[in-house]
């Protein structure tokens, strides 16, 4: 059967999708796959742009497993890996706590977000996986492992791309519920680019979206409020619907003809983008509404001190299509072997194309962006469309060989290793 990811840039065939309801079913499925020489990929909501789940015989989806959400203490959660982040965040909010940081989408599963190193826009916070204090998974032999921060392999199994096994349960450390205020400003290049380094450091949350052809950016600066406030965030404003309509009706023609890139981005600023201040709980304030607005996204982690220089290079590309180049915030260094922020304070720089039906062919603008980033000291984000296959990943992930050895240990029959992942990781 035909399967696609969320953005529909990965299109592949699978024999079937299994929806196990119990841990025993997961074990049995894995052991049967080993016996029948089938490849399994655990999947969440398929929100990654990369071929992480392509070329598998069986997709293993945990959405029929019971959604366990259990407070172990006032600042410690145990949850099943297949729980959607929005559900988890609402639950935490009801218990007056929160993750310290999130990405800008909450439709993914927590298992998927942890496994790919999902991050938010703050140099004061690490990737989401860094809040994991214990993880339970079923390996490629059908054996269960519970690994916590006392285990030397802990930093290898949090960001693991579904290669060590099927993660079934995750424990997370939390902070008291956070309320944010974010100022959004439309700015010209000279109003914000000279201050990138300073602003990344000065604001707890900082991200900016620079639109090609018009040289205007939406600059976001945010901080945690001391007292809780009501939410001023709504995804149901008429202008949001119109934005979706404009994007979906104009994009296909603009991208196909290569004409009107400037006019398209100009229109977005004329009709929709304006200075504004939003306030609300972290899981609302940092999250955007992507429903009906598919995008294609490549993104790299660059060293914090080179961020402005690399951004300027990415901005100077002659993009044939209307794009925005995003500084998706800083990310504090961590110790996760496969994290792009491994032992390095980083800044995420991405290129975003509003998606018309591109299928699996990479738009020219993303190709140019990727080609440029491949020449920089830039580590690819696992979930973003970075053309990993054509990169020397061992240069960017110093612990890659150790990770691959551990992978072999947990998955000696290669039941989770697809041909697409073999190409990316250069495994024979
Ligand atoms: C609109 C949009 C906005 C986004 N914003 C951000 C952002 O702000 N920051 C950011 O860093 N990323 C962002 N992402 C990327 C997203 O966070 C990742 O792609 C994330 O992995 C998606 O989770 P998922 O549940 O869809 O996982 P999938 O895409 O289904 O799977 C991702 C990987 O995780 C593995 N996996 C999934 N579940 C399990 C499990 N239970 N056990 C073992 N392995 C598992 C899969 O095998 C696969 O390798 C965004 C994506 C979209 C579409």
C-alpha cells in the first residue's frame, strides 16, 4: 500500500501498518519480522521530512496503545511514547507544569520528537530529548530495556531515530507551568541582522523568519512572564483561514511558473504579517497552526558564534521560489550522541518552502540551500529535508561509529534498518 509523510515529499510502499495494543503484541511483531526477514519502522505522526520510515515492510504505529499519562511527582511525568504532544502538554498544564521548551508543532508524538532531536527556539534550553530521564524500549530481539540517566548508554538511546528499538514509555522532567509573552515585529534587514548574536542571548526565546525577494523579516522575541495570564492566541481568526487559502491557491502556480515570487511574499506582508504581541502558556505561544499549510523544510545546527555569517550566506542565495530563511533560535549544547547540538551551543538555520504538490522532487530553492549548508560547518537536523545521504555524517556526529555499534548490539538482525537508512548512515 502507498504511504506518504505529512508533507507528502516522501512517498513509499509498505506491506502493512500494524497498530499493536499491547507490549506483548509489539514483541511478537518484532520477532515475527526477524523470522520472516521483514523490516519494521516505528512511526509517530510521520511529521519528518526525511526518509526515516521509507522502505520498510511494516510500519508500527503506537496510536492504539493506551495513552498513559501519569504524574510520578509534581515535576515528573511518565507517558507512553505514542502520545501526541498537544495532549501531553494540555495534561501537564492541568497539573500546573510544562516542558521547559517545545518545537512549533504539537501534532507529533513525544516518541517521534525525542527520537529525532526536536528543539525549540532558545539558547537557554536544550533539545526536548534532554528532559527525558528514563526511556523504555523493545529492541530488535524483542527484549525490553529500561534505561535511565545512571546508565552509560543513556545519551545514546534518547535521540535514536528508531534504530535501537520501539520506544514504548518515556519519563520526563518538568518545570512549573510557563506563560510567555512574544513580541513579533516586521523588520528590515538593518533593523535586526546586526543584532542577531546579541538578541539570541538577550531573549529567552528568539527566532526570525526572513522572506526572500522582499527583504523583510518577522522577528520574534519572547520571555517567560512571572505571573500567569490569559491566552491571547487564537488559531481561528479569519485571517488565519485566509492565509491558508492564499497559500494553497497561489503557491502551485508561483512554484510551477517561477513567476511572481516577489509578489507572493509581498502579498503575505501586505495582507497578513504585522507587529503584534502574543501571550499564553508555552504550549500555545510557541506553537503555530500548520493545519492545511504544508511546508517543506531543511534545517541545520551551526555553531552559535558563526550563526550570523552563515545566515548571511543563506540569505544571499538567489532563490528561484518564494521562501523564508529561518533562524529557528539557539539550542544549548548537550551530550546526546546523535544530537546536532552535541557538545556545541548551536543556532538552527532553516529554509522553508510553502509546499505546492512537489512530490518527492526537492524544490530548487531547497536544493540551493542544502548545497550551501553542505559547505558550512553545519550539522543536519534528522527530521528536516537536508539531503543527509550526500553528507559525510561522521564529520558532524563525532559519536556516530559508537552509535552504530550500539545499534548492532540492540538490533543484530537489522530488523529496523531500511535501505534508505543504510544509505543515510553509510551502513552496508
Ligand atoms: C509543521 C512541522 C513543524 C515542526 N516543527 C519543528 C520544530 O519546531 N523543531 C524541531 O526540531 N522539529 C520540528 N518538526 C519536526 C518534528 O518535530 C519531527 O519530525 C518529529 O520527529 C515528528 O514526530 P512524529 O511523531 O511525527 O515522528 P515520525 O516522523 O513519525 O518519526 C520520526 C522518527 O522517530 C522514530 N520514532 C517515532 N516513534 C517512535 C517510537 N515509539 N519508538 C522509536 N522510534 C520512534 C521513527 O522511526 C522515525 O525515525 C516539525 C515538523 C512539522 C511537520
